[in-house]
C-alpha cells in the first residue's frame, strides 16, 4: 500500500494525472484504503485532469471529513468547480464552508472575496 501511495504521489507530481488516478483508484477501490488524504489526492488528480464530474463526486464526501484541513480543501475545490460553471452563489457558500472548517485557508479566503466582489458588481449592474 505504501509503495502504491508513493507511485501515485510521484505520478501526480510529474503531472501524469491519468497514472495518478489509476493508482489512487486502485488503493481506494481494490485495496479498500479508507484514508481521507488518499481520497483527496484522487479528487485532486481528477480536478487537474479536468474531469469535473469525478472531481465533484470525490470532493463531496470529503466535506464531511473529521480532518478540518481536508474538509476545508474539499469545500474550497467544490467552490472552484461551482464558480467555473457560473454558479457564483453556490461557489460563495462552498468557500464560506471552507473557511468555517479552516479559518487559516487563505486560498479559500481569497476566492470568497473575489466571488463576493463579483456578485456585488453584478447586483449593481442589475439595479
């Protein structure tokens, strides 16, 4: 299991996301590795390979993680996905959840401020 984790991490770092997904999926699906870190890495690999559906499906359960950092990152990434789809209100809610889980998550804070500003500008234009 440890060598597979290393191989998956190495593939991810080399930006070979297809191979990373393959290794992480094997760890989760076949070897029943139930570690949030491994699941987050799988979700991130899907995200980096622009597989929006699988990214979403793998980040979603991690928003219930007992690890506040993982919970925050998963929520943040769901916010990024929602924002890319033009769902600003939904994105804002995810970024807010990310900050509640981990107030030190500066990426989530930055994204929250950016989306909030964009929404305020849209509301001004509509008025």
